């Protein structure tokens, strides 16, 4: 199915419409399943009232929180797809991640057309199991080829149950994820925030993110990861990861409208 999401409301009175493009077999049961899955993936039932109240009085970033009021951690991908994205983010600039993603999608993805658009659907775990590690390395994904293969095998064998993980508490889910090959603290953080909507305290900050936070919070080229983490947790408590995502998203939104020299140097996109 292809989806088009339309905004019909405001931050105060939110409303959206989902237009579904399909090739047959879309029945009432499918409609209910799709509605429930979208509500989960985009965290549509999130209660952000306490977060809004606390962020409204933030001395420095209140305008950012006002501008993006209502934004919540969301994820259009399956857990497997998001884990592949997490693997491609490891030790890479944004530009490098985009290059690797495009190479993989052109090689193994499926191009679909709907609503006058052409997009790539990612491969399934079983399909990737039939691809050799050598073939992946030829696409210049480096050591990530082994991680992609191992993750695909685990999902294809049913060793990872996304729906079971959704019912777990934060720490149990983190342990399960970090037991998977190649999933470290940063990848687990991305998964727990995006796929499972845990608005928790910050445990880990990747080096490339630390450079951006250093500029935003301290106007310095690089500040120790421990200081950034401790300051975020002290300032925003249990909402630290969500608050950080607001601030992070805002600078990339500003990039679309103004040139930010230091940011361009970091992401090299």
C-alpha cells in the first residue's frame, strides 16, 4: 500500500486524513489493522501535555518547543527497516549514509509508483538472506555488510518479534535489542526512541551528534559527551531524549531556509 498523509487540523485541534493507494484486497479488517499500526508508528495517542507545560518555560529553547508543539517520536518503518538504517548510520556522515542507502535500495529494493510519485520499498529479511556478504561489500557498505546479513538472518528466522518488544519495559527492550549482532548503545537509543517511543533520559550520544549539540548548546566545536548527556538529563529529566530530538530537528529545519556553515561542514550532505 502507498499512503498519503494530509493535515486537516492545527496543533491545538489535530486531525489527519490518510489516503490509501492499493492494488486490491483492501477491506474493513485491513483498514482497522492499518489504522492501529499507524497510530503506533506515529505515536498518535501520545499524551504530551506535561511535556508541553515543562518546555513552555525553557529559558533558551522555548521558541523551538512552541514551533514544533505536538511533534512526537515517530517511525514510518518496520523494526527491521529501522535497524538497517541504524546500521548505515554507524561511523558515517549523513552524506555517506545516504549514499549507502541509495546503493542498497537500487540493488535490492522495489520501486513502486502511486499518487504520481515513485518510491523505493525496502527488501524483506528473507530476500536479503539470499544476497552474499561479498555482494553487499561491492556496494561499498564496508563492515556493515556482516551486520546487515546477521540482522536479516535473525529476522527471517523469527528470532526477533517486534510486537513482543513493544510490550516490554524500557530496560528489557534495550537488553533484547543489544543482544542482536552489531547493535550498540547508539543504535539501541535510536530504536527505543523511534520504534518504541520511550521518552527517556539520555544514555548515549554519538560523536557526530555530539558535535552538533556542542554548537547548539555551548557554541563550541566539541564538548565532552558526558557533559552534554548530563546537562540534557539535568535540564529535561525523563523527557531529555524527546527534548533533544525537538532541538535537533529544528536545526535541520532551519538548514532548509538558511545556510549554516558549521552544520554543512559536519554532515557533508
